C-alpha cells in the first residue's frame, strides 16, 4: 500500500499511565510505514496519575510526539476537541488511549480513502460488558433517529477524517456527545461516510468512564442542545 502524504494521530487519555506508553510506542512503529509525514498527539485530560509525565518523556525522545495537556479534566469530548484542533496534517485519525483497538488496522481505513470523507470503524465484536453494549445500542438508535444518518457504531473510537472535514466541521460537545456531533455536522454538510469493521479488545488496564451516570446525564443535555443547533445549520 502506498504511503499517505501526511497523517495526524491523536488519542484522549485520562489516568492511562498503564497504557499511554504502549499506545505511543505502537504508533511510532506503525506510522512511518504508512505516512511520509506524521505526528502523534496524546491528549492528557487532567489525569491525576503519571500519564502527563510519561507523555512529556516520550516527547523528549521523539519530536513527532506532541502532547496536549489539560490542567483539569474536561471530559471525553473536550479531549477529542483538543486533539482534533491540534492536528495539522492532511488526514486526521483518532482512537482511544486504552489499547482496545489494534492501531495497525488503520490501514483498513486508509484503503477506503477514495470512497468517502470520513472512514469510520465499527466494532465487529464489541468486548464490553453487557450493560455498556445495551447503553450503546439505545443511544445509537436515538441519535440516528434524531439526526438522520445511518452508521453501525456511532461512538466507535476509530475514525479517519480528511482535512476538508476538519476545516468545515467545528466541534463543541465537551462530553460523550462528541462523536455524535462530528457525524451529525458532517452529514448535514454533505460529507460521505464509509464504514469498516475493526477488531475490539477487552480493556486490560485503567478504568472506563463512559458508563458514569454524570457522563450519561451530560450527554443527554448536550444531545438536545445539539439537535436545535444542527437543525439550524446551513447545509
């Protein structure tokens, strides 16, 4: 497969000291094989452990590693927005920093670049507890009905985005709504989606926050605020 000209990769991290070094090391191995120019942007969302220190040490060792630090935890969406806005190259990819995806499968998305503007993964066999899968199904059904786009896995954190989308679609959702906002605004603007099945693995370290009641409540508040904004967004 020919290399892409340039690629930014970012991933949000909150208290991921057990995962962040492995995540960056994997990216350092893979990205030179698939991109002429590349950067890695780990986003430290106000972690209380050694996540930020580890990121800074990795940046000292490699000029392609550009950490972003939040003094306080802003929520998943805030971390995604920081990485999204910090990315400077033609293609922008993001995943989570918890090692639940195989970063090498980014090549599956790159192979489909000619077919769309956002190449988005869906988890072929989601390795999460049953209550999280149920929450995801109900949430996905709701947002797809409200916003009128059809994808298999709204919140799959394995997305490759072309620069023209980044330049057009501005994100504001600070919580778990951020993936919904990206897809809803991109759909409203006429960008094309391509879906690719990817492998999902159980989390082996760190603690997920997506099922936290406060996170869910915030997502619903942002959902209905976004609905009004999207309906008034010019196409």
